[in-house]
């Protein structure tokens, strides 16, 4: 089956998206890092102008939810005062860059990321959802995350640029990486890539130059987990949703130097030792880390069902990965999952080992019927 049409662009700060609870205003922190003052300021902004909820997105961004249209300009002013709007609207929308969370100041990730941001204006116009992964802090970490241009390492530690959808990449150095990225972006445009919108779809139909397929990336890295790291402590947020009051309290209690965001519903607080908290996930074994659920009704107007209360209720008994999707678009997980529950006219369809828009095994299930239905598989 074909995936239902989704939004052709991602919300930003200057171009927010209207949802069931108001505007969704996306903040793209530089190098996926916010200082303590920026975190506390963002929390205060979410409480004053929004619903008090902040999303961690699959692009390692943060989203303030529930902003009234009349308050949008005030939110922009506050973000600018916090240093969270460092570029103009055009460049802000292009800054879709995944950064490994354990990068160090002055390392190659830091160097290439800053060089890329400085030259975003040199890129040709690309489809709105296209993005970059500077995935060079050891083995690749973002294989399951959305990115069209992937900087990675080989098993020997050399740098390569790989087009998403291709198995091999083009050798580069830290000094040539951004020039080569621009070269690949220009090839994408000249070969009619924008008509297919994403790199993987284009590569499937259009052969890459032979010398761009010279080297294999090394095997993927193990997933980041909650707990202590060399830089601080990693915490999880169920479904990627954070209450601003809880985050502000944790940052103030721990006196964290800064916060780093990831695309995995995890965030790192720099300079912090592990602490007990009822508001965030601290154990890798927590079943909520293996469950995907979109905001659902009433936060999303495309959904006819509530999703996250159900996902929490099923977490303790779910067998393996579970995705609860408010509709067939599958925004929270547009990839196959062992078990997917899809909202449909107030009830749920059950899809096994597929995507939300695939043919269901069962249809019209009520929440009360789901535990029994899941137990049959």
C-alpha cells in the first residue's frame, strides 16, 4: 500500500505548523547543544506562550507546542534573545544537521559542522525535508535516522560522503567535506532529484558517478543508552515529550552546564552525575524506550484516537517493538515495526511486521480488545 500524503515540509521557528493544540514552533539548536541559560529560557517560553510541553524530534530538534498565533512574534523575539535564532529564515530552514551527541570542541565533527553552517547559503535550493548527518564520531550512529547526505567513516577511520540509499561513499577529508557536500547537492538538483524529493528515492532511479561509490562505511555503532557518559548523563523522555517544568527543575537541581539533544528521545546533560528522577527515563530496560507513539488526538487533527495513554498502558505487556500511530501516515515511525496499531475512525487496525499504511491483520479494534489481540501473536 502507498503511504498517505504527509506534510511536505517540517515546522521551523519562522514557519511553524498548526496542530490541534496550536502552533508547533521548532527550535534547531546549533550543534544540537543548548547552554543552561538557553534551556531554562526555552522552558520559560514554553510555559508562558505554549502548553508547557516540549517535543524532542527525530531530527534532534526541540519543539514548543500549543503556541497561539497571536503569540508567535513574541516567541520569536524570546528565542532571538536566547541566541536560538542565529541565522535568517532561509538558512534556519536549511539547518537540518544531525550531530553525534558526544562530539568534543575542536574535533572533526565540530569543525565540519561549523563549516557547513557557515556555507548553507552556497547550497542550491533543496526540498524542504532534506538533511545532513555528520556521523563521524566513530562508527555510524544515525543509520536509522533521516538524512540525505551522510558523512561517515570506513573501518580504517577514513572519512567518506555517502548519498542516502547508496551502499558506498566518496572519500573526503575534513577540509574538503563541505565542498564535496555542495558538489553532491548540485548533482542532485541537476539530475532532477527534487522531483523525487529525497536522496534515497533519487539514487534508486539515477546512477551515482562511479567514483562516488569507492568505499564502504564501517558497521553501525551500538545505540546510545540512558546513563553516565564521559560528558555527563543521558536521560530519556517517553515518546520524546518533555514537560518544561520537569526539565527546568532537573537542570536547576543538577546545575547542568548544557543540554545536548539527540534524535532518539534522549538528551544529555553536561557535567551531571546520574540522579534519580521520576520525570525521565534512566534505565535502558524501560519498555517506554522501545515504543513509538505520535501525539495523537486531540493534539493532532489527523488522528481520531488517543495514542500515548494507550502506549503507556500497553508498555509493560508489549512483546518487542510497538508503534501506536494516530493515523496511517506513521509520523512517529515511518518504518516497519513488529506490531503497529493504527487509528482508524476512532478504533485501531493491527499491522504485523509492517508500516502503518500496510494492509492490517485485524481492523476495528477498541482499546479494550487490544490486549487480547496482541496476546494472540
